[in-house]
C-alpha cells in the first residue's frame, strides 16, 4: 500500500504510521484520515503487526484538522457528512496497542489524535494545545472530553478557553504524557516500548488495554469485575502456563498467543 499523506512500515512486530504533510504542518485533512483508517483496517487483521506507533516529524506531530478544508463548510455540511465521526475515530476502536510518539506541535485535532492513542511518548520539544477557540469553534474530536478525563477540568478549561499551548513538562505533570524523552531519541524510545509490547502474549496485551479503557466508562465496582474476570480468563491460555513456567525455569517465555 502506498499513500499520499502518510508513510507506513512494519518491522519486528511494530507498525509505524508517519503523518506526512510537511508543507501543511501535517494538518489532518480528510484524505489523510481516510488513509489512516485504511491502514488500521488492514493492520487489525495483520498478525505481523502487534503494536502500532503513530508519529509526525521533529517539528510537528499534527497542527490540527485542516483549516483550509473546513473553512467554507456550513453547519449543514458538517452535520450531514457527520464530520469527525465519519472517518476520524478508527484509532479508538483499533484493538492492538497504539503509541503516539509526539515531537513539536500537537494542536487541535493533532492533540486529539494523540489522545485517541493508548499512550503518548513525547519529545522534549512537544507542545500540546486546543486552539480551536481562536478560530471561532471548539474542539470536535475529544479536546473537551478526552482531555478533561486526562488532565482534569481546571487545565482542560484553561487550554480550551484560552487556546494557549502547554509545554511538555506541564503536559507530563498533568498526566497527558506517559514519558518525555530527548527529541533525538523519540523514535528509538517509542519503538523500544512498542517492541516490548509486541513481545508479550497478544491475548493478555489486548485484554489489558480493554480493561484499562473500561475504567473510563464504569463505576469502580463494575470495572473491578471486568478486570477480575479478564484476569481469570487468561488462566485458560497456554501463554499463562508458559509465562509462569519460564519464570520458574529462569528463561525467556516463548509466547504463542494461544
Ligand atoms: N490546517 C491547514 N493548514 C495549516 C494548519 C492547519 N491546521 N496548520 C498549519 N497550516 C499550514 C499553514 O497555513 C502554512 O501554509 P502556507 O505555507 O501555505 O501558508 C503551513 O502550514 C505552515 O504553517 P505556519 O506558517 O503557520 O507555520 P509556523 O511554524 O509559523 O506555525 C503553528 C506553526 C503554530 C502550528 C501554526 O501553523 C498554527 O497555529 N496552525 C493552526 C493550529 C490550529 O489552529 N489547530 C486547530 C485546527 S481546528 C481543529 O483541529 C478542530 C478539531 O478539533 C478537529
């Protein structure tokens, strides 16, 4: 597969999607989001892909939805085409782990796309923000919802209402970012994390992801029940026997995803 707005590769169990519209600060136009959806649809069923990294370039992850594409749209246009809902959210239903490796600007839809991933590894030059208010709109891909759940009401209000950028130190303190690494090490660190995830038993990796995501939508007691039953179910796998036997034997486990 070859694409106009993204570049892709698969190596050592990890699929990498690089957003690639350098002249437009990787603005997320509809063709780019369609290409992203197409790749994820394909990789969902590709057993060579066990984890995914989504990244941009050293200066920008993505500067948001494409303002020039949106500029002339009317309410009826965006409502009828179901803008955002149709085509933007495939990453949130992708069942394998997705890491956002963010350097430079992650603004508007760029910040929202990073938040759709399972966690963010950020470079020390990363900046996050929801500047939509400056355009006469509000975030439409999770900037008032996922951001509020990630960093709380006070900071989400501050960012969405002032439109200011948040530097990476603040983003890490606030809990938006899992780790901060030097910009030159970003891809190495993201790939190292993704390869380590890819080396584990996929049923346990995928259930861990499901279980954590359920924490955002359930009461604690419901969430604990989900976790407990998923934990129990993994004792039905050969990989649980192998993982524990390997520990006892002091060797590396050979997981078979069974
Ligand atoms: N859409 C379309 N084009 C964009 C863009 C965007 N979101 N962001 C940047 N570009 C384009 C610029 O128009 C410019 O194109 P030209 O060379 O043809 O003029 C090119 O990318 C380079 O941009 P700048 O000259 O502005 O670069 P800079 O280094 O001076 O500034 C920036 C970088 C701070 C990211 C600045 O480009 C910027 O503020 N971009 C817009 C950020 C924004 O408002 N994002 C929210 C979009 S709305 C949204 O995302 C809605 C949603 O919730 C889904």
